[in-house]
C-alpha cells in the first residue's frame, strides 16, 4: 500500500494521538469488545447471570466460589482473579433493583479474559492485586426487582445485627480477606443533581464516615484519593455530572462499618443520564472507572492525588423531574393562576418483574423556578385544559394502536377506555394515548398525585399536549 506525504502525516498524527491518550480512555473506546451482550437491560435475574459466572470457573486465571445461599436458596458467588498481595473486594446489587454495576462487572470479567493490546495493563493489575467480586449479593431482591431481600430487610442496614444470610456472607469474606480496598456498588435515584443545578448526578461517590465526627484516618483518606482520581477521569465524559454523596455516619450501614473495620471503602452510586433509561451508557462508565480504580490501586497512583480535592465535588441534591412544565395557566372558578408542574414517570412492572411500562404522575405544583427537568417546557401564555376520555370503548390495545392518536389529541382526547388489556403490556409501552379500563371514569385535573393528561391551549387553540406525563407537540 502506498501513501502520499499528507496521508503518512495523518497516519503518524493518529498514532501519536493514540499513544498520548490515557489508557483508561483507550479502554473506554474499546468497551464494545468486552460488553456482555447477553444482558441488555437493567431487569435481569439470578438465572440469567449464574451460567455466565459458572463458565468463568473454566477460564484460566479465574476462580468462582460459592459463598453461600440467599434466604430463598439462590447461590451467591465470589469471582476471584489476580495474584497480588493487595486484596480488593467489590460487591454489587446489595439492593436487588440496583443492577448497573452488576452489568459492568460482567463486562469487567470479559475484559480480564481477553488477550489483546491491553495485556500490559491487565498484567500490572493482576500481578499486584487480587480481586474478589460478588455480583448480585441480593439475588432474591433481584428476582422481583426490589430493594430489600426476601426477609424484607434493607441489607445496607444489617451490618451489625447480621440477621440475613447475605449480610453474613459479606461480613465473612471481608473478615477472611482483611480486604485492603472495598467497592460498595449501588444505584441512586435518577432525580439527584450535582448541587443546585440541572445536571443529573450520573455517578456519585462517597468514602463513608466511620464515626459521627466524620474523622479522616489513613484508611478513609485512601478511599478519598481514589475517588479524586476517578472523578478526574469521568470529567472527560460526563463533565458536571459527578456528585458527592452525603457522608453522615450511619452506624448500621455496611459501607460505614467496613471503613471502620479497616478496609478503604468507596461507594459508587449510579444515577441518571438523559436518554439512558436502561443505564447502558452509565454501565460503560462503571466499567471504565472500575478498570481505572483497579489500576490505580495496583500502581498506588492514587497517592498522587490530594484528598482535599474530594470536597470540590458538588454534593448530591434532588432538583430534577422527568418533565417540568413552566408558567402554565391553571383555571379555578373562572380565574387563571400561573403554576409550574413537576411530573415523574414510574415503572409499572409485568412479565415477572422483568419488563415495565411508564405511568406519569404530577408530583409538584407552584413556583418551581429552582427546579429542573430532564425535559423542560415553557408554557408561558398557554392554559392547561383537562384531557378528555374518548367516547368509544376499544376492545383491546391492538385496536388502540390503529387509532389516529395525534388527531384525537388535537381534538382534546388524551385517554381511551379499553375492555381487555390482559397480556398486552408490550403494546402499552409504545402507545401515545393513555389507556384505562372500560369501567373507569377518570377526571383529570392539575393536582398533585393526578395522572398528567392535559392540553396546552394558546388563545383557545391546542398547541401542545401532556399525555401520561409525556409532552407532545400538536
């Protein structure tokens, strides 16, 4: 192959740019090579990941041990790799509905099985640390996609009493390893922001306090230094979207106690990001920072960072809604009043908790000038008119699909009554119109707790509609 002089210069520039690119950025760019494709959404079960974990035991350099069982008898595994002296313990899905880091953990295993250009990075990590990863510590909660375990206990408040077998498993492995570092991997509400501003807290960190005074000893300081390094990396991808979790001491919590027991503990919380409902972009970010964290610990690079920079990360606040409609006119007794409307979408589960459709709800009204939304709309000059229920009852959701939804909405209809919706939830996920049972008599008002179905009119002409909490332009 022949190159022109300009072509050679471009090729040389690209090679130099790649060589100068930090290794964590190169790993991030290569992520799709390691992504575990069998898991595509947040809602998966123990039976989905158990075969993946058991197969790892056949791979060179991996050891998979059953640590015990959950209350309902599901196996809890420790995936071990590396041969270094420094012991690093990670655990995910302590809360059954917080699965982002479990997905990233599966990707991480694939990364360490690979044989490619990152071998030097892998060898540095594997020769200096031993990694123990417990994916899905709470498999019973994951089965029904709930926070608590089968006992109804929040395991993150069971570090002292240890009444749950899953809690005892975590305590026992921490004690047996005398782990040097621990990673407590969670998901947080998607409505957290990084301070009092519109950016969602996509990733939040915490080096938990080990006493009420929130003292900083060498154990906690190491955790803070690692966090500072990880935050630096994340700013290249989600600038302004990294938060700092509240560090009030909780004497029953695992993170606080594991810090107290001598393991430098780092809480990582995965929040929200625009247009990422299944948290697949956040999964990729988790993968990248886990690789970077392990490399930092293996090389002790975290020592080059100042713990005081941790306090520059903005603290989590809660200033987000899914949809915020500003300056809309609301009529009461013939008079118009101006309000802002904060709307959130909730997940209505079906198919054994593995799928969901969204249901909107009005959560706040009034002056919301200090709040924000993933979607925001200024309805200045517009009046909210309650949506109407279509007169013709439909036999099923297949019939609703055939209706001209936008034409009905332009006539003021937002809702359709349906005789039979059983087993048709997959259709409901994609409907524009809201649906209710045939015997329902819904009335829609701009009130907290109401279903958000209303038309936005300007001088009597419909301009926009909010249907089941989603904004539609007419």
